[in-house]
C-alpha cells in the first residue's frame, strides 16, 4: 500500500512537467550513461519537442570541462526556436505573451539559445513544409535571425516572435503606392531604399530585410491583381494572362529557391516574418547548399583545394527531376537566374514594370547581394567548415540538413544517407577537451 501511495503521489501530484524537468531528465540520463562507463561518446538526438531536451543536455555537458569531450554530435530534428513562436503560428499572435503569463514567466523554452551555446558538432534538420513547426518559427529560422539581424543580442528568448508590420509599409499597402513613398507616414532621416552591397555590408539589417519583404509583397500583390483582371476580361485579342511581363516577373520571383527552405512566394504569402526569415536563412545556411553543389560539380574536393563557386551551383534541382518535368511546371528558380530576369525586365520599358521599378530594383539588388556573399571565398570556407561539422566554438550555427519528409515521417533514403555522412564526419572531427575550438 505504501508503494502504491508513493507511485500515485509521484505520478499525479508531485510530477509537474515543464521545460526545466524535460532538460533535467535528459541530463540525468546522459550523465548516468557516461558514469556507467558503457560508452565514452554520445550522439544526442531530439525530434520536435525533444529538441528542447537535446539542446539543453548538449549545452550542459559541453560547458562542463569533465564532459565537454564526451559529446560527439547534437542533432536537433524538426524542432522549434521557442515554444511561444510556434504557438503564435498555430493559434494566434496573442499566445506568445499568454503562455509566459500563464506560466508566471518561469518557463524557458529557448531552444535556439541552448543550441548556439552547445560547444560540439551540431546539426539543424528542418523541413520547410512541416505542418506543425512553421518554417519561420523553426530552429533554423531562429538561429538565422539571431545570427543575421539580431547579431550581438544578449538573449535569444524572443527570437522569431511574430512582429507587427512597420506602419510605413502598412500605409503604403493601404495607399496602393510604392513602399518607398507612403504619403502619410514619414520615413525618418534614414531611407532603406539602398539595398545591401557586398563586401561593404557584411550583414543585412532588420530594416533592410523588412524592406525586401515589403517589395516582394507589393510585386506579388500587383501581379496577382493583374492576372485576376486579365482572366476576367472579355477581350479575345489580348494574349493570355500568364504572358504579361509583370506576371512573368512574379512567377520567377515566387519560385526563387532559398536553398534551405520553401520558394520565396510561399514565404511572401505567409507574411513579413516569413519573408524576413527566408532571407536570413538563405544568407546564414544557404552557403552550405551552394558548397555541396560545387563539390558535386567538381567530383569531390582534394585536400587544400579552394572551392570556386559558379552560378550553376545555386541550382538545386536534380537533373533527373528537370528531365521528367511536365510542360507548364516550374522547378524552383536559382537566385542568379531570378536576379537576371528581374534586371532584364526593367530594361523593357513596360509601363507596369516602371510603376514597380523601385521594388523590382531593390529585390534584384538584394538577390545579387546574396549571390555575391555566398560566392565570396571567406564565406565559402566558412560554409565548407560548417557543412563538415567544423567550428566547435560557442555560437556556431552548425550543419544544415534539408528535409522533405514532413513532421512525423521517417527520413527518405537520401536524407538517411546525408545523416549517415554527418555521423561519419562527427566521428573524425578532432575534439579539444580543454576548450572550444575556433574555426
């Protein structure tokens, strides 16, 4: 009877599941395994909400001198940046503060912070089409946003929370005018009409990313309205609605491949936060995809040989998929091809294109910035090190594993091979038990 009472009390009365207990349970299991002497190296894997436990365990173990060298790999698989951000996408924006208030501000679900502070080889595995973990609230987006537009921030606690669209862009949308020329809202002393330039700008600012998102939205909104109007027109002499240059511009822009996520059009449809996350994720993790394509094109990379990026390396569509595509189907368009098409469209003198000249120029220039930055020798070297699990220092972003299997499904054969490659890499990455390695 005493045993029954103890079990009943522990299970129904004393047990209070919360993020801290999730992490502490994981730490207890990991330390017990290491203390037992059964293994001397740990691969820590956490899927979905398990990513919170996995990142917490890795952070704890790799920041202790006695266990720092015991963690060979951390894999955060289809997990979120923080619980509030994912709740906002699933339920509503109000849930972010509601969760914190209901838990008396005692819950810490900051997966991104624990992941960045883990000093070991690490992997972010994400599916941009995940039906549960919205792409702009995923760990991938949280890490990218912190690294790109919130760099230097002391805390990652509110990264990827939904934010209100800046008033100047809401008013420009209301007025149906250029995003750089809202009549009733002053833009202030600083204008963001100048896109980032490489190598002058090593990062994009939050304001520049927001301006990029606003430009994309206006192009898409105007092109969609035009297509709807032309489709309802009774004029039999006009060409089909899809033949108009502006609609072609949006078609290319909407299918622009972000290298590590959904096409740009999908993010634009989801809103400003998603478009900003798309740009940051491309800049932070996209270099790894480009480097992988370059290695495949070169047939491997001999030791010591530098990788020179070619524009074709931005094309992530397998040749077999291109050969089997049906007529009218568009694969994701590589960034250099999209930028070229936008630049050529501006030279045609079309009145509808001229009305959107600022937006198209800004987007094209930003895409050229992405191309130039990801092709730079220093970024290529960094991306190559990250892809091979180098850079064990705190705040390294880790290797990115691009998934297409949904939230609860098993990995495809190709994804299993990619994970197997990373595990093999983790087994040969040199470890420094006395401190983090710098790359």
